[in-house]
C-alpha cells in the first residue's frame, strides 16, 4: 500500500463518517492522483482552473472534481461541463455566470458561498453582511444552481484558539442560515485543511480539504 493510500485511509478512519474528505491535488502530478483513484478514492480538489481542466481531460471521468480556489467569471465556462462542486463563490456576479453556463451545459451545478472569516486581507470571500444580502436577494431565476452550503478558510497560524474561534463563527453562521433559509438545501460546511481538519470537524465541518498530509510537498 502506498503512503498516499495509507494517509487517505488513516484520515478517513479518524473522520469516521463525520465529514467527507477532499484530497487537494493542486500542483501534484497526475500519477499521485491515480494512486488514490486506483485505491477507490474519487474526490479531488483543485485551486487553478487551467490545472483542473487538464487533469479532468487526462484522468478517469468518474472523478468528482471540486473547485476550491478563487474563480474568475470568465473561467466558469471551461469547468461548467464537469465540475462537481464549486466551493469559492463570492459574488452575485459569479453566481449569475455559473447559472448561465449551467444552462448551456444542461446541468445543475452545486455551489458553496465562500465567507471571509479571518483578519487576513489576502483571503477572498463574502463578509457576513454581504453573505446575508446575497441570500436575501431574489435568487428565483437561478434554476440551474444549488446553493448547498458555505466555505471558509481560517487564519494561517499555529494558534489554534484563533482558528477555533473562526470555525465556531462559521459554524454559527451555517446553522443560522439553515434555520432562516430553510428552502435552501443547506447541507455542507466546508472548512478545515491539513493542519486543522480535526478542529474543523469538532465545529461541525462536513467537508475537509486536505492536501500536503496526503500527497506530500507540491511541485513548485
């Protein structure tokens, strides 16, 4: 058994069904993804559209691809035919474009709204006010998308008290939206990465995004 497969099995055993694991494969060679695939794993996350498209063309068609990086509106059309879940929707403009491209591809595309929960300006996402404004806007025309949850990225720090507070905030927002917008199929809370996924699950994460722990260092 390869180290990649061992790491996936170890994480999934620890998760014990509380969340779904997404193997973040950005800047990783396709051979490493195939190791995981050949062991039965199917969920992979990519940060860059060009890399995601290339891998989707070269790798098996039953892979469930997750777009987890920042997505520009002009790039939506190239992933709309196959993407499984877009984690990083941060504007009404992007939401409209995804719906438009989903219609063209005769698909319904699942998306998560990305929420900015850190003090780091480099992180993208809707602020809390903007999130609720978007949810309160008229979304009835968007027949070809499903808003199934929210995503957040914690502060890059070793201080787990800061990370835990951010996860707690995002979890509170998630539960409030489920209650106040009960017409939405809100089931997914995407938070937690290689260094903090266990803490994320404690705070209710349903999707964890783990890369380096599984695949090792990335190709620069």
